[in-house]
């Protein structure tokens, strides 16, 4: 198992370098495809490896590994400091300096060096995360091949920096694998910073002023979170005397709580929770595969992964409750704001933040059922959100717009892409698909602990329903005749989209199995009893899933015994679609637009509230730590 | 009783009762307006006639959505009356509703579009209250199972008065009654063409009508859940509620969607959440 894990961490990094040095486009593309396939296969092998045994811990004790990681970290810091100075960002420089100085101190001058028994590990939760990264992450890389060709075509005036782009994608994957497999928290912190730096560079990829500004914002927020992590490491080193994750669960809950809470704050920044969610919205300026990667399989998932890892420590503590409240507030407020957004990527971004809020809520509650729901949420969200972002990116390149209103009639102009999108959206909120299964589990977990939070989730869920259905409706509504715009979508893009669409459905069908063989055994270690999900309900879910799958089958030949007529328009229909003749005989256009509900849920109104409430909660959290 | 038998009797009884209630509604409404009104079987005659009509469509796929709407409503009802999980019932109910709305969108007609959007707003307005109802039931009986709730024998109404009032508040939305009949109404006098159903005709319109009967029975079933101790009392209250809703329907005009959303959410928040809050303090 050790070889597989090391492979997953090192191989993407090596591939990244190879890609960066690769001179030819075609060769690079093949390299991406082959590397993606290899990473996918090995991550599956990892998951199979932990099928029987719950977890493996590996010493992986080599002096050079520690030294190498420290050297790389120092290099990374130097690079960030250089960037900070170049763009006159004192905050970035300051934060990085504080971090690297502290880390150096911990590494060399901490007096009594801490013996680390196991540096790496894999358990069933790690394996699930590895599958998400190894399959969804690599599918996004494959998608990028076709997408970035178009992107370069659209931005012909800029130098071709695609080697850097793919370098960053694979370095990102390497960092993510490191995060989920690290047991040594100092190592984990290094990989944490790798993902921060990669996301910084990816967001700023286009190099225009807005991209640079947003990239720095992302960097600053994540460095602030990183600072929390560094403080946690200091406390672990000096007060607790261990920097291993598994040892944290063994020591008393009260002692572990402070560092865990600090790391959770780092998790909150990375998971883009209120009040830190600004950076993820700004990240929209990057090419769409970057958004897909940040939102589905990497970055934000690293944040929720960390908090969810420690949830058994957070369980029934006031710190946990405050974190849960931050998650609940984020879920409710960002769901409501998403209603008023017309920019497809922003809607997706707000929905990501909302759903991560739900995961954080679960982690903060920390009961077995809540964590179970949280892990399911991560899985389902990764698949569906990856699919949706890639679809929006594909549509954007053809329609030259990110607006949802411009997607009218997509079902006729780009039928395959529209169908994929509908599947993704159904996966996000509709019974019996994944996210709803998890939301259901969240509600069940909450009613026992804190029914009031369940009420907040109910309101947020209703808002989710509204903005997803109105978007679905927009796709289905077709006034103009078909145009056939999806002919030039590349094979790689279609492959990734198709694979993710199939995965969205397959994961739903497999979820009882994933739950029984992976999630429940993982939870058993911490909680000591099995969860019981009623078999009857799963049967009903399957009946519903089966019924829904009938839908596309039946729609193949559904025009018997019907007669097509023009819609009623309170006037005379004309031959041109989208117009009618009024009572004076003038030809007039008609159009249909969505309700945006600006008067209720405008971003300007709700966002400050969200920031205010969450800041207050954060202050309470910090105060709790001092007491 | 075994499950297949329940499902079978549900499949027969629900539309019959639903249709009869609709007929009764029309008679009561007529009497309130000093008319005699149609015979009680009129809804069945209407549906029968609709089935003999030509099926006109604007977009080919539109009718398929309605078939699935009906299918999932029946499933939801069957799940409920077989004593299934109440949360799952609420979610399946939402799925059925979403199919109806998407069908409205698919017709691609401006009037149906406005209707579909309004239907969606209504759904957002009532959805939290349905979930809160389920949560309230759970807090008092420690189960989401309809069967367990009904066999608990507790006077739930006494513990959940706020939830009950909140539920009554959203009732006109689900029953498509004024003042909350924004997306489509049975009364021509306050309708914008025919709302979401504008472009549905003939047999498909008949299916929508039948689906509404199933829906009606399901909602009345949920009201009955508040009275596990005494079903007869529950039925009596149900009659009173039914009359009340018809009365409001005839005395109120339609409200704007803004008012609907605000009112429904405030009612949910104050009555529903207030009740939950009190319950969790008492626990």
C-alpha cells in the first residue's frame, strides 16, 4: 500500500514537471491522458486495498523526505514572497514570512525533536477522497485539453502558457493526494500550502488585472487560514508533544480541542465559508476547468476534509456548535443569494459554498450520523459540481456568455450538453439523487441534536430548489428552432462530460454499497457502533431512480397521437419564432425572463448580514479557545 | 392489512374521494355565490370529456413531464399511506411538483412560463413548512415513519399547535385556492389565461386534474397525522378545514407573489419554528 500512496503523491508531481518541459502540444496531450488514466487506476487500486482492512499506517521515515519537504516549502515561500513584493502586497509577504519563520523554528530550534512514528496513512475516508481526486480531478484535466485549445484560440493575443496550466493542474492533484494521505501534520501543512499556491497561480492564469487581484485575494485568505494551521502546529509541538493526526484522537478531547479548532478555522478558509467565501467567488475569472477543479475535487474539499476528519473531537463541544452555526449560516445565506444571480458560474459558486456549509455543519455537529451525511455530501457534490462546471464552460465557449438567460433553448441547440447539465442539476437537489439523499441524512442527523438548525436547512433547501428548477426550466424552454452548436465539442470534452454524467447516476446507485463497505467501517472506529439506514427507504429510492431513468427512454418516441400547434400569445402567431402580431397588426417580439427576486435576496443586502453573523460567530469561536 | 392491498385501495379510493371532494367544493362554492352549481359528479364528467378531446401540444415532450408528475404523485401518496418515511414523502412530493413545473416550462409559451415561475415560487414558499411539519412530528413521536406517528396515539395537535397553524396557512397553496392560487386557478375570473396549464389540453389536462385529486388526498392525509389519538376528531377537523379553505377561496382575491412568499415564510418562521423552539426547550 505504501508504494501506491507514495506513487499517487509523487507521480502527479513528476508528470507535472514532464508536462511543463514538454515542447509539443500533441505529445503533451497524450501525456495528460495517459497520466490521468494511470492516476485513476492507481487510486482505484488504493480504494480496493483498504477494502478489507480499515487503515494502514506507514512510518515512511526517511531523513531526506523531511528535508525535501522543508526545502520545497521554503522555496514555495520564497516564490510567494517574491510575488508579494512584485505586486506590492505587504499582507502576503508578512503572512508568508511569519509562517516560514515559525516553521523553520519548529523544524530546527524546537529543542526536543518530536519523534514521528507514522508519516503517511490511508484509511477508508482517505481512500474515498483519493477516488474523488483521482477520478474526477483527472477527468477535469482531460477535459482541459480540448477546452484550453479553444481558450487559447479565443485569447490569441496572449502568449501560450498552457504548459504552465497543466503543470499546475497536476501539481494540484499531487498536493491533494498529499493532504489526504498525510498523518504527519507538518507534512499535511506543506501539501496544504501547495494547494494554496497552485490555486493562486491558476486563478491568476490570465494575468489581467482582475485575475491578479482575485488571485491575491484568494492567497491572502488562505494564508490567514494557514496561519491558524501554523499556530495549531506550534501548540501541538510545545504543549501536546505530537504532530501525528491519529495520536490526536487518542489524547483527551479537551487538550486536542484547541489545535483542532485552529485547524478547523484553516479548513473554513479553504472551504470558502462565510466570512471567507469571497475568494472563491473571485476565482471565477480563471478558465472554467480551474473552477471545476477548485469546486469539485480539490481545494474546497481539502477544507471540508480536514474539519470532517476532526469532527469526532468537535462533537458536543461549544466550539463544534459554533462551527456548525457558521456552516448553517453559510448554507442559508448563500443559497438565498444564488436566487438573484444570473451569471451561471456565480450561481454554481454560491451553490458550492452553500453545500460546503452543509458539510461544515455536519462536521461541527460531529455525531456519527452527521459525519456519515457529510462524507456522502462530499462524494455527491464532487461529481455533480464537476459536471456542471464543465458543462457551463463548454456552453460559454459556444454562446460567448455565462448568463443563464442566454442558455434558453439549450435542449434543442446543444441537446447532449443540456442533458448532461440537467443530470448534474438533478444530482444537486432532486430526489432520489445524491445530494438529496445526503440532505435527508443531514436533516435526520440534526433533529436529534439541534432541531433549530434543521429548520435553517429547510429554508436553505427551499431556496436551492428555486434556483435549480428555474435554471432547468430555462434549458428546457425552446422558442427558436435547433441550431446544432455542439458539433465542434472535442472528443476529450465529450468523454469527460459523459463520464461525469454517468458517474452522477452510478454513484447514486452505488451509495448503499459505498456506505456499507467504506463509510460505516470508517465511522465504526470512532463511534463504536454501526449506523442503521433503513433498507426499505433505500428500496424506495431505487424505485424512484428507476422511474426517473425511464424518462429519457420514453422521450425517444413520444409524439404519438399529438398535434403540434403554436403557443397562445394573445395575438396572431407569425412564422418567425419569438414574435406575434398585436391588435394593430404590428409584429412584436416576446421574451421570457426569470424572476430574480432582487427585492428580497439581493447580494448587496444579504451578504453583509452573512459576513456580520459569521464574523460574530468566529469571534465567539476565538474567545472560546482562550477560555 | 398488507401493503399491496393498501396500495390497491389507495389507487382506487384516492381519485374517487378526491374527485368527489372537488365536486363538493364546486357545489359549496356555487351556494356561496347564490348559484345551484353542478352535480357532485361533475369533475368526473369533465375528466371523461377531456379524455375524448384531441391532444394539442406546443412542444413534443411536454406531456411526458405531466405523466411523470402523476406517476410520482401516486408514488408519494402510496408511500404515505403505506406508512413510509415522512421526510421521504416530502421529497418525493417535491419531485412530483418539479416535474409539473418543468412541463410548464417545456411548453415554451409565455403564459405557461409565468405560471411555471409562480408555481415554483409557491413551492419555495411551502416547502420549509412541510419539512418543519415532519420535524415537529419527529420531535413528538421520535419517528419519521407515518405508521409510527399514527400508532403513537398521542394528541399531537396539543404539542404542535404552531406547526398545525403554519400548515393550515400553506394549505391554500397546495389546494390551489385564493388568495394563493397564483400559478393556476379553477376560477376563470382571476386567471391570466390558464397559468401553467395554458398549453396543456385534452387527455393531458385530464391527467393534471387527476393528479390534483391525488394531491388533495395526500394533503388531507397529512392533516390527519396531527390526530393519532382520535381519527374521527381528525376527520371532523378536516371537514372544517376544507370548508374554511373554500370560504377563503370565495372571499379573498389573489395576492401578489411577493406577499405570498413573505406571508408564507413569516408564518412558517413564527408558527412553525416557534413551535419547534418551544418543543426543544421543553425536551
